């Protein structure tokens, strides 16, 4: 139940919603995320930190760049249930083995 509440809380903020929607089709660097969501890098970094703390995202560092991807695959299921018609169905985000979630 706690995981579901965190996902719903994450989706209740416009910036976080845009971030998650952008990450549905794969891992992205912070330098790609903040221009896409049209927010400053500091605002996006704060929201990415929250999403990571809640267990929704995971990150990896490559030199000075930090890449984020969706960790909790229930997020993908929520977007599917909401009728999202993007590239979600063909990308690794939501096609991983559900046992990993």
C-alpha cells in the first residue's frame, strides 16, 4: 500500500509527472530532462531526488553526468491504466520481468 501511495503522490505534481512520462521511453541524463520539462536544473534535481528517495527512480553516474530511469515498474502500469499511448509498450522500462519490481 505504501508504494502505491508514493506513486500517486509522485504523479500529483506536474513537474514529477512530466519527468516520469519522459522517462517512460528509457534512461535519460539530467541534462536531457530539465529542458524537456521546462524547469530549471535545480528544480528538476530536487524532484528527481524525491522520486529516488521514494524508490520510484534509480540513478547511475557516468563521469559528471547522472542518468535516471524508472525503478518501480508499477509507475508504467499506472500510465498504461491512464491510457498513455506513447512508446511505453516497446521500451525496457515496462517490459522488464515483473519479478524484478
